[in-house]
């Protein structure tokens, strides 16, 4: 790698994943607008289970349950 040859041991690419996500969102919305569904690209989309796991849905649901109980007690 060029950076390694220059003596760097680590490199940070802060916007690459964001830029890739924006590109994917635009592409998905274009397919949805054109086809009326995303069926043509379903093989390129995360499953709902993967999405839920990656965003930590289970932990958010636990927090929601905890705080809803606190609200109901008042």
C-alpha cells in the first residue's frame, strides 16, 4: 500500500462507508420509483433480521420496556 510505504501504520477513511450508503440509497430509491418495488434488488438488501441485529433493536426494545414501565408507575 502506498501509505504503508510512506511509514503509516493506520489510515482512516471516514466518509467512504457514508458515501457508499448514500449511493446505495439513491440506487434503491431509483429502483423503487421505476419498478414500484425493490424486488429486482432484494438479493442486495440486508434482511430485516440482519438490520434489526445491526441496529441493536433488541437492546432498544429492552430500554423501551424499562422506561414505559417507569412511566406507567407515575
